[in-house]
């Protein structure tokens, strides 16, 4: 009797696991085809001096497919993380880090206001945008982000700036992500964009 119960429980768990794995296999291909597919890169980046502070300007190519657009309309959040590193270039010694900054942005549709809300996660500042195209255009550019005080760098030295970006799209429930750990379409990371400058 006990052995029969154990066998039925084992069989039930096995069937549940097999069903979940089968569902994951079926869903994996469409996600790979319609997720964050396409080019994702930092197109340009520079530092602009304003009132004694260097501000970051950057532009990105975002991998926004039709599936991502549909998801945004349905309220699925899109998150962009921008990492900035500034190092002093030295001849004989390793380069030394002067500053680092991580900035996060979150884009999500608000059904109550029927607007797309672009939120600066660091400062809490928000922008309200009317269309998905406007929202994506705003997300793909960073304007005048305070990054470095002029007093931290020397006028006779050379520096290197490096910008890297990550993007996440929350299409897949967490439980399904555990089963589909080999699929990475909801997360992409750009190659670093580097440039040198001298104050």
C-alpha cells in the first residue's frame, strides 16, 4: 500500500516536470525569434562640461522587435542600465579609476493614464510619453546626465571614458525562467564603447 502511494506520487511529480519541460521547449523558439533580437550597441558617448560638472551624453541602438512593442503596450516593463567608467590613462602604471556610475531607467505603460512612463530609477524623476515610438526614442538617448566633478580630474592628464549598457524585458514569468535558463532573450548586454579625452 505504502509502496503504491510512493510510486503514484513519484509518477505525478515526473508527469508535472515533463509537462513543464515540454512547455518550456515549445516556448523557447518563439522567444528566441521574437525577444530582444537585433543589434544592441552604444552608438556614441561623450562628456560635456557644464558649470564645473561633466555630463554624459549617449545614444543606443535598442533591440526592439514587434513582440517587444506588443509587450510594452500590454504593460510589460523594459529596463535599461547604463554603466559609465572613467579612468586616468597612465604610461608605466595600470590605469586608475577616477569615477564610476550606474544609471537605471524603467519604461512601462500606465493603463490608467494611457501614457508610457519613463522613470529614472536613481533620481525618481519621470517622463510621460504618448506613444510607444516616443517612449523608445527617449529611452535610447541619455542627455546631460551628471557624471563627474571637474575638480576630480587634472588638466594635464589623459582620461578614458567607457560606457556599457544592459537591457531587460520582463516577458517570461520567474518560474518559467528557471526552466528556460538557457534562453537569454529577455536580457542583452552591449559591448563597451570607449573614447579618450583630455580636459
